[in-house]
C-alpha cells in the first residue's frame, strides 16, 4: 500500500482525530519549545488533522503550511479550520514544494519515519529552511522505545527505526546543527493499576510505563546554519 492509500483510509475512518488526541499529550510540550516569532512561516510535515498548525497560529505565526501525502488527510484538515493563513498541500517528503530559504520553522510529529529516503528528506528540510530556522522532529517510533518496534507489523509502508544517535548523525549529515535532543514523556495516558494487567494491549504494567513514561516521544531539534 502507498502512503496515499494507507492514510486516506485512516482519514476516512476518522483516525486523524484519534491521533491528534493521543499525540497532543507530548506534542504540546514540544510545540511550546519552538522559538516561533510573530509572522514566521511554518511548515508541518505529515500534518494529519493539522492540529499543530492551529496551535502555532495561536502564537501569532504568519503563514502556516501543512503537507501530507494523503489527500483525504489534507481535506479533513482543511475542514477543521477556517483560518485563511493556514493552507494544506498534498505532497511527498521526497520533494518539498517550497523555495530555498523560505520557511522559518518546520515541525513534524509521528511522520518523519515514513519518508522513503529520510536522508534526502532532511536535505530537503535544510534547503527550505531560512538560516537560523529550526526543524522540530518528534517521533514515538525509534530504536530505544522497544514497545514501538512491533508497529511495523501493522502497516505496509516501510518505517525507518533510528536510534537517538542515528537521528543526530543524520541531521548533521544533512547540514543541520543538533541544538537539542530530549525524551518527552506522556504523563497523561492512563496507566491502570497493577491488578488490571495483562490488558488487551499490554502484558505488564512495567512495559506500558516504559513505553509512555520513560521513552514517550523522541524530540530532535535541528538548526539550519
Ligand atoms: C501517523 S500520522 C501523524 C499525523 C500528525 N502529525 C499527528 O501527529 O497526528 C502520519 C502522517 O504523515 C503522512 N505521511 C506519511 N508519509 C508521508 C510522506 N512520505 N509524504 C507526505 N506525508 C506523509 C500520512 O499521510 C499521515 O497523515
């Protein structure tokens, strides 16, 4: 299945809103760290429902673009806002339809690892960023987060599972300085009492705590020279 087919299905089934709800637990903390200023142009890669752009617009950024490979995702996202400064584009991470040095800050949550060539995507991000611009890359699927490894079995798109160090190396190879790397724990997901395990999704409470409270979301921040 292509990105388009897979995620069009998700959008049609309303999963975009479910992702927004779950990802917001950690995304809001990472978004709050973005050094956006009034009037900045921002880009959200793999925007899904577009919630990150709606949040950034509350901080007075200027033009906000959401790119997604699934037209149904972009269509839904458009319906969730009537803000004329927010625009949605159907496109692929391989080739960003933006001019060199045109974007102040790029955001991506739970999407980067679907890139067919993540190194090339990082070079594209570097190309479109203005000097001093940042890339806030947030992922829950990564090497140290062992519980996430099984996710690949549930989806036909190849996912890139890098470690923390591999993210930093790849950012540097693409010409981005690594300004910060951090784990943002999910403190909002309800972890049931020990007596309720095993649950439908978790064999042990320890594994669930490890996934959400210990590892959570990996945030890597790149800065364009
Ligand atoms: C797991 S969803 C995350 C959506 C949103 N960022 C969130 O936090 O809820 C991944 C999104 O990335 C998009 N996507 C995946 N691979 C892509 C690619 N190569 N190019 C463009 N969009 C892609 C999908 O269509 C989907 O909407």
